């Protein structure tokens, strides 16, 4: 999963220490997002007596707790990493390793193709029953392709 | 691409881990390079050449037929 979440250019342990600290800040934000996902349906239910569907309420709580738990665990793992110079060096080399970066890029390319294919099939099936979902899925697919085209043009000028 | 990394490494009496540490990659990358399963970038090729104190073309064996040239 390094290709997606953990790629970092750091030639020394000091540089990598900054990367790890930035990631720890990101985990705090992720934990807050998780807490918000838990709090939103609870507050709606308690103060405004908003009628939330039973299943949806559980999904919000489950998603929020998962995000919160993972963020706390990752934050702690990175905190421990900062206290061990050898482990820090090992992780720095792994996150800079060109072969691992290439493996991450290829995996991401494969996953993107799979996602486009699955979205296309889902859009066709959903389109028969629900127009709004059909349009949302179509927009999502367009966003993905437009993001690719935009990024491609950007890197074409940069490299 | 075939390489002479293993041969040069053994001649210099260094382990895969030591070589990996010296050029800043993982041991698995050295294993893949030695097996010819992964092609090194220009930067890594330079680092390896500096480590073994030989020109790049003495480490990496460029096969014209393999590259369709």
C-alpha cells in the first residue's frame, strides 16, 4: 500500500522524521473525521429527533469508529517510529525504494482499470432502476477520467 | 536485463544487505536486480557503479535483441 499512502522523498532520517510528523498530523485529522462521522447521526438523533434510517445510523457509527480506531493505531505506530532510529531508517529506505514505488504505481494502475470497469457495469445495471444513482455514478466516472486527463497534461509540461 | 551485480558483490565480499544499505534500497530490490527481474533506474545504476568502482556498462548487460534494437 506504499504507492498510495506512504510514498515520500527523504534522503536522511531528519527529512523522514518531518514526513512522519506530517503523517501524524494527518492521522489526527482522520481521527477527527471519524469522530465527526460518529457524532453527526448521534446529535441529529438526540437534539433534532431527526428520523435516520436504522441501517444508515449503524453504517455511520461503524464507519466512524473504524476510521477513529485506525487513525489512533497508525498515530501510535508512527509515534513509536520516531523513537527508534534504526526502525526509522528501515522505513525511510522502504518508502524511498524505487522498486516498491514502481510496484505501487503498477498496482494503482491495475486497481484504477478495475474500478472503471466495475463502475461502468454498476452504472449500466443501476441505470435500469434508479436515474439519480445512474447520474451520480456517471459523474464519478467522468471525474476520474477528467482528473487523469488534467494530471496527464500537468505532468506533460513538468517532465 | 541481465546484470553482473551478484558476481561483483561476491568478488567484493559484501552481503546483499550491506549492498542494499550502501545504495539505499531494500534487500528485496537487490535480489530482484541480481535475478534480472527488475531494471534499475539511472540513479540506482550510478550508485551501484560508484559502489563497485566500475563503469555502468560493466554492471548491466545490454542485450540489443532483447530490447528489439
